[in-house]
C-alpha cells in the first residue's frame, strides 16, 4: 500500500502546491493510521517512559532527542509538525533506505525502528518543550521558537534510535565539518587505545562509504558519519536523500567527486597521525626498556 501511494505521489505533475499538500496530508495520516496503528499505541513513547530530568534536550533545526528512563542508550528523535505530510514520506523513505543499505553494504546506523505518528496531548506538549537546547547555536529555545515546537493537538513524528557513543567525532565532506574534525582529533585520538586496529577499521569504513556514495550519490547531500573510538562509522539522516515528494536528489558529479576527494584526504590525515603516534609510543617504550636495563646492570 505504501509503495503504491508513493508512486501515485510521484506521478503528480501540477503546480497547485496547496492541493497537493492537502491530498498528501489526508492520505498520509490515513496510511500511517492503518500501517502503524500498533506503533502509535505502543507505550514505549508514553510520557511516563521518557526521561524528564532537568538535563538539556539536544535539538537540531527540525528534531529533538529524548531519552527513555529504562535505558540511557535509547531515545526518540521527535520531529515537529512543520510540513507534516511531507515529513512522513521522507522519514518513511529514509527508514527503508537505511534498511536497504544495512543489508547491501553492511553499514551501521542508529535507527531502531520505523517512524511513528503521535498526536500531541496538552500534557505531552508541555513536557516536550522543557529544556530544549539547540546544539549548533548553544542556546536554549525560548519565545516563539519554543512555542512553535509540538503544539497541543499537532501531529508529530517519532523514531526510536540508539544514542551515539559518548566519545565520538562527526566527519563530513564540507570544509566546516572537516575543520571541526581536525581540530577535535588530538583530544579524541588520545582516547584510542588500539591505534593500528582503529586505522584499519577507519580505512575500511571510508572505502565502503566511498563505494556507497558512488552507487547512491544522493547521500552526498550533507554527508556525515559518526566515528567511534574503534574506528567504526555510523551513517546519519537518511531522509536527506529525498526531495519534497520522495524523489532522490540528483547530485552534480563534481560535488560527488569533491566529497570523495575530501574523504581520501581525511583518511590520509588519520593514517599519518596515528602512524606518528605509534612510532612515538614505540620509541618511548624502547627508551624505557633501555633505561630499565641500565638500572638493572648498575644494580648488579
């Protein structure tokens, strides 16, 4: 049913955006009520199951992350109702793409289930607005920006996710993400215990990511992965691959090549710094062994 619905949307060729939006809203709510009824009623997202402590709730431009009480490593991404029907399509397509890439390319990601539709009650609206913190600006949400999020009676989209490991770096293709990665690398790399193993895992992960980007160039759009202290890569935000009506973005080949080139440079940067660290550690160990031998000789 979902596939037939998506195909029907893609076949629409009209400039009457309001009519399209109305049609999508009616049919998407009907579709989700039929296919995800169990998810909507699932008590996993009941207000009493979420962590409502005074700690900050991290938010991006469109989604916030709420932890659950029973497991601090599990939470829910909650998207606001803006463009609700289109959001439903994109999140659903993103979930399907994540499953496909996990199966075909063995990638890792944090999604634990399909998106769900939830209607916001008065109590839930009040709770969802507590302590919202925008990580990019490092500011708490206040005023109109706060009240636009999760109003009473609105339809929101929630998706169960595994939280990222505590120690990680964000890697992307654009200059800002590359600069941030290199700036944070010295502190992060000091936490890496098995540097040779990290280097190999990281290199293999980037090689697979490059193959993926060649096969699915839509993922070049705002490409970003999280790197943990073992060198494992976790892919993010699969819904970015699709435009407003479910079509995959067609990326310029020059942009794709630029992204691949950036990943090659980052791999070289990581391999070189880790090799230098390993050589330095080996030299230090040899020096310590030599000093120990001399002390032993003197003692004799």
